[in-house]
C-alpha cells in the first residue's frame, strides 16, 4: 500500500512523455496567407501565358492585402493586357513602398515597366490655387489641389474642372494624344460683387423734399409709392390695337365700295336689267350681279368692324385708368358709318359717316 504513490507518479510521467512523443511525430501544417496564395497562382498563370485568367487572381490579392507586392504584380499584368491607365496607377503605388523587400529587389524592373507604359498615356500637370480647391478630371474627382500634382490618362478629350465654395469655377478642355503632356494652371477668383451705394451718396443724388406744414414727409410718400405702385396699365395697348383693327376694317369697306362701283358699272354697260329677283340681259349679267352682292357684304362687314373696333379703341384710350391725364386726352368719340345707296341700274352706293370729337 506504501508503494502506490510511486506507481502513480510513474504512470503520470509515462503519460506526459507519450503525449510529447505524439506531438513531435505529428505532421506540421504551415499557415499560408490567402493573398500570397492568389499571387502565386496568378504568377503561375502568367508563366503559362494566361494573363486574362491571372488578372482576377492579382485583383483579389490586392483587395485582400493592399500590399506593395500585390499592387506591383497587378500593375504588370494590367500592362500586359494594355490597361495602361490602371497599370500606371498600381505600379506607382507599388514603387511608393520602401519597406517591401520584394519591391526593393525589383525596383529597377518596375520603374522601367512604368516608363514604357507611360508612353501610351497623356501627362497632365495640375497647378491650381487655392490649395483647397477640388479638382475633377474627366468627371472623376482626383482630390484637393494641394494633393493633386500630375495625373496620367488615356488619350482623348481632357476636361479639368476646379471648384471651391465662394469662388468662381474654372474649366480646361483639350484633345490629347498618347505621349502628349500639358500643364494646367488655374487660379480661382471670388465673384465680383456689384458696387454698393452708400447712404451719403444716395442723399446727395436725391435730396429729400420738404413736406408742407402738417403734411407727410417726402420720404414717407416715396416709400408709400414704392410699396403701393399700381401695375402697368393695359388699356393703351388694347385700345390702340382695337383702333388698328378698326382701321383695317375701314380699308376693307373702302375696297368693297370700289368693287361695288366696278360691278355696277359693268352691269350697266352690258345693258342688264334686274327686277323682282329676275335678271334680264346678255351673258355675264348674273356674274356682275353676284359681284355686286359680294361687294355690298364686304362694305357692310368692313364698315361695321371699323365702327365697332374703332369705337372700342376710342373708349379704352379716353376712359379712366390709362395712366394719362384724362382732362387733356381726346374726348369721347362716337360715330355711325353705314352704306347708302339705291336699287341699280343707275343707283350708286355711298358711305355716310357722322361723328363728334
């Protein structure tokens, strides 16, 4: 019974020893970075000439790690696929990495690759003031003026816009070809404010008038006029328009009168006779008779229109509210114009008008 503790200790030591042996003999599994695995897969695909299949591998590695090596491998693959703008961006990002051993070993190769790619791009140097101005290039925001220096773009139309709150925006536009370079200088200015008129200047230009004893001050009258100004009167415009229409009607009536006389003259020359609605005479009498009737209608319409519109225009121009002094305006106009005549043959048609002004 005394030896039981010794056996217990021995069994415990043997158990620990066996566990240690099993751990040492078990196979080891090294943890591998997923981004590194994607880079290795992409490199292998590029060795096989499958650059289009390798591109998603490098893109995935770049999204996972954002490392300088991932950016460099992505840029090299994009350059092979002639994605010049994207390749320049990622190769420049990779060359900024100073602590990446792989980039340090391959810096010269990466710089040469970037230089070859830039031969297919457009160089735009941005010099914009003030430094807080926001810059967009081809509708893509590139940042503040203090952060933007030189951008590399594909050939085509170039549109650079600089804007800042409180300043007038400026734009630069030009057609660019591969290999071209340009310098864009902009200096935003604040909008020009209209000149302000001081109170002293306004008082010298328009001195206040003295008000009569017990009456309101001149300044009060001016303020009241500005607030209660009457709207622009429409009566003169409508009145003169109606007078114009009446004048046209008078002209139509006069033309009808002349046509009537010509038709009557022709009717009489042919020796035509008319009575009780029956026309007797050679061929052509009926035509002249119709012309006479049409001319009468024209005379009536024209003169009635002249009377109506002319009277309306005269009323509008001489009634109150026209904005003019009604005492000095033309007095009321009234008149009656109507065709007068007898039964032809031998009867003429005349116009009788009477009026008072």
